[in-house]
């Protein structure tokens, strides 16, 4: 997996970012902020639909929560990293889960970066 050399396939000169989180308010806030900065967005609220959407949309970046219904974020990470077509997509984990136990695990599972949600 070589994420450094991956060039985004831009549609209308806009990178596509997939937001995966079961918190509707957070998904909407991220979507609004990203669109205001000229990014295209797609979103999913559970692990199962996240994998299907990633296969369909081929995003340039994924922002992924770990606490998801229908396959948690670790399942999504594993399946994307095992997929020939999705393995090079950078994945940023953004979660309220304890960073002491989840940061290394996320990075070891293939996340590009790990961030804690405020108040989590």
C-alpha cells in the first residue's frame, strides 16, 4: 500500500471525501465544513454501507468512526485494506473511543491517522 503516490481522481477539480459516522449531527457538520472548502462528500452511517459506498464511489479520503452499527470501524478498516480497489485510500480515524487503547490498534489496522473527538 503506497498512499504517498496516490493521486486523487478529481471530479470537477474536487476531491471526494467519504464520512463514516453514526452520529447524524457530526456527519452533517463535517459535510458542511468540507463542502464549504470545495470538497465533494459522500457519507455512510454504518460499517456495511460504508464498504459498499466506498466500492461504488471510490473516495479520495475516508473519515471513519470506530463505533458503528453493522460492522465497527475496525471491520471497515480491515475490509478496505484487503480490497485491491480500496487498499490505497487514506483513512483518518475520528472517534470518541479511548485513544490509549485505540490509536495504536487503528494505525496497526491500516489507518493513516488517528484523532479523538472532542469530549470523547
